[in-house]
């Protein structure tokens, strides 16, 4: 991985003195009630990690107990080796058996306003039926099943049904284009795809089944497609391959025993953007992932039996996996799912939903908060929001202004805020306040979760003193860490475990202050974070050069008020093609079609050549400076051709 510590984001750390102690009333009732209690818990967790995590694991249901809590050396560790469990069983059956069957498990609202509530008993029934439907198609333990759906209750059912029979799910975000399906399905050799006709989004329809149809001629491993009817829009069904969900579940038995999964059996693959080429399929396994999603949900969101927990993430992202589903359901709370756009049909949709459903905990992304902030306080102020008791954020650094707005206008100065830092690779939250225990500072993810040992280091791996920026690493293994990149263990080692020997390298810059609080400063590699979504600049570049008129492309991120980062593209054209604003639009639309709308470049410049070092590497740092400031400040001594810079700058003026 190329690490660019010259990036100025490392210096632009926020200096923030405000501090908010947990509200007394909140602390009194919380699981962890004071800083001293947190510190004692943390101390124990690092002195005796096996004892600590073993105790947590004992809260879950195991068919048979593990032999050792932790085995092996990083990166090849095993958690709870030899233990047998089923995560679907822990999310669903356990609550039914323990008398909570009538409680609402999934509270779903569609974009048109239709509401469905599934109790744990309903979910139990639906998941078993669908698990049997999957089996009737010949799907077995260990098979990979791709899921390409909108946010419907059936999406949750599909994920849990896979977990139940030991099929490895690979959820593909419904906002991705059909190419993304091809890459992901082929990489994981998925044998089936679960999809739906279309999904509602901002009053329009996202044609999910049509995208699957476009992808599948290029996916030789897929034998079956299951189609859930959501909107009723017409779709073409291919005989022998495509099956309606409602037909499949009609004639199957109502009972399907949960497979006894080994703790280290894979639970899912989730693709995420990296610094090179195609997205990588991170593999999460069962036992450790269950334990850490369970405990982080419980302590960070301070979950109580009557909580209504709303994590607004799409299940296509890791946050949806770990917190909409697995973490919340293991804790037996009601989890809210919403199908559509946050501001549709009115800017106050979310606030109305919070009041309608008496949401108690609300967890969303800074980019959404900034967008709400811009729309004006009148929208949330029209609503009571008095059911809320805790707020959370995830996905990117939150600027203190947005944090303060969130606290005041949504939390009414009453609710603590948990700013949670983690990654697809970490599987669960790693840095976050515990809301009853740790005083918060706007913009800081505060302290490590028990059992997590982070450090800020130099490129050489030496700890940097408090107050200085550096690279964020994790020193010790943790239960929910991704175990590998599917089919590419070498890339896993190279990407995460080679830059700083013996440690996991996060790809993020950070600073720890004198109180031991962590301040995240964004990525230090070629990953950009657009509205909380990770995109590899290489991926967008590959899409651009796949266009017949493009010779070369470089993509960088630049700061953006609402999205966190915006995408700037620099493009050189093939002989015979001239720059034009039409071509710009054509290329932007092309990227949206190749990858998905979220990857559409915000701005694009044409250039005769790109600035490169003498060894031929594109000097992204210079392009970043140009995209951000319209000028270059850094060192250009290794630049091959100085006239390139002058030309690029001219175009900007
Ligand atoms: C960024 C999302 C600052 C970070 C769970 C990380 C954050 C990447 C925060 C992972 C936060 C996530 N503060 N930055 N609270 N949370 N990030 O894999 O750069 O989609 O490396 O996982 O998002 O994104 P991913």
C-alpha cells in the first residue's frame, strides 16, 4: 500500500476544547457508569483478553463450547476455536425460546409509507421457510449466495436464512451497477443471486432484477435467481433459472434446524474498495464476529429490552450487517429498517419516523447530518424527538460544527453522542465513547473499546507522542477482525499486515491527545470517502480508462462541505478526441453506469498529460493540491515534465 504521510490532512487536525460529560441520569442507568469503571474494564480486557472475551461469549448460545478463546499469531488467528454456534439462532431462535417471541424484531417502513412489523416469532418462521427454499435449490453450507436487494424485510430474512444454513452471504449494495454484480459474483463463485423486482427510491424505481439480468450472462457459476416481489413492476423471468420468492416458500416445511457452524466457519464476504484494482472480498467468520458485534452493540448503544434502535445504514455496507442486523438482533431489541431516501417526500422524513416509531437510539453518518443541517432547523424542530436517548455517528470524521448541531437540534442537548470509528475489515466498532462513562469531545471518537489496543505510529512503526499525527494501527488481535481477503491471503497480508510489522494497519491517519482521546484524520492511502462510502481512486480510474475515448486518468479526493470528500478526475484523451463539456458529462455518466452513482466524478479536467515522477508514478499529491486549492504547494522536484503543471493550472483559471 502506498502511504502518503505528506498529506496535509495530517496537520489539519481539529483543536477542540469543549468537553461534555455523560448526563448523570444516563450514567446512573448505563451498563458502564463512570470513567473509572471503563478504565477498570479496559485494563482487565487487555491484561486478560481471553478471560474478558470468554466471559462475553458465555452470554451467547453455543451448541458446544470452544476449546481456546484465542489461538495462533496475527494475522492467522482463531477465536473460540472448536466452538459451535449459529448466528441466526442467536439473533432469532434464542429470543423465541426465552419468551420474547411477541416482541417486534424488525420494524420496517417503505418509502411510500407502508409499515411492516415482524416479531421474533414471525422472523423465526420466515427465516426457516426461506432457508428451506434455499435448500430446495440445492444451496448448501459453504456455498456463496449473492444478495442484491433494496432495504426490505426480505433482505434481512435472506441474510439470516443464509447464516442459518451456513451459506456464505455476499450482499451487494443495491446502488451499485450491474458490473459490480459481475465482479463480486465471479470473485466469490456465488451459486445463486437473491434480488427483487425494483426498489423505491426518491419516488422512482431502482431496477434491481434488470441489473441482475444484465450481469448474469457474464456469471457462469450462478444457477438460480430468487426474485422477491416488492413494487410489482414487471420483470422478465428466465425459465429454469429465476424463481419467485413467494412461490418457493409456499411448499417448503416450516421448520429448518440451524446448522452447527464452527466458530471459524465463514459467515459472509463483503467487498470494499482498496488502493488497487478491484474491490476486495473481506471474509468474516462466525464466533468472534458474533461476540464483538454483540458486546459493542450492548455497551456502546447501551441497549435495553425496550429500545427501538435505528441505524440508518443500508445493509449493503458493513454498518448494516453489524448493527442493523447482527448486533441489534443478538441483543433482542427492535431494529428499524427504512427503504427509501432520507429526505423523501419531505426533508423531515427521518424526524417524523423517529416520532412515529418512538425511536430511542439513532445512528447515522456525518454526511447525512451535514445535509440536514443545511436544510434548516425548522424540519427537525417541527417534531418532538423526545423518545431519543442516544445518538451515534459512523463512516467518516465528524466536524465539530455538525457534532454540536446534532447534539443540540436532534438530541436537544439531552442525548449523549457516540462517534464510532471502525471499518469493514474490523467487523465491529473499535473506538467510541461508552455513553454513560466517557466524556465526549466534538469530533473525537474518544477511547478504545475494551479489548482493542490502538496506537498512533510513524511510517516505521514507532509510537508518536501524544498530540502528534501519525498512522493508526491496532496492536493486538480482536474477535471480529476479517480473517482474510477471499481467495487472496497474500493480498490480505500485504495490504494490512506488512506496512507496520506485527500490527494491523488501518489506512487512517490519527492523533491521540493528552487525555488518550483519538482524533481521526481521514485516509492516508488512495481510498476516498464520499458521503461515508469508501471508493478506491484506482477503481474509478479503471472505469474511466475503459471508455474508448480515454487514454489515461487520475482520480483524487478533495474536501467537500457535505460529502466529506468529492471526486476530482484528471483525464487525457485518445488521439482524435477533443475536450468538451458534452464529453465531460458523457464520462461522468459512464462512471455512474460502470460503478454506481456514488462514484460519479464531481469535477473533471482534461489534460495533455498527467504529472508523473521520473519513474512514471502519477503524482497524486500534486493533483490533490490542485483539486483542493487550485494551486500546488508541495515539492515538485521529482516531476518529469513541469509544463504539465502549468497547463493543468491554466485550465483551472
Ligand atoms: C472512515 C465503515 C472517522 C475511516 C464502518 C475508515 C471514520 C473508513 C469513522 C472505513 C469515524 C469510519 N471517524 N473516520 N467515526 N468511521 N471512518 O469500511 O477512514 O466503509 O477507515 O466502514 O471510514 O469505512 P468502511
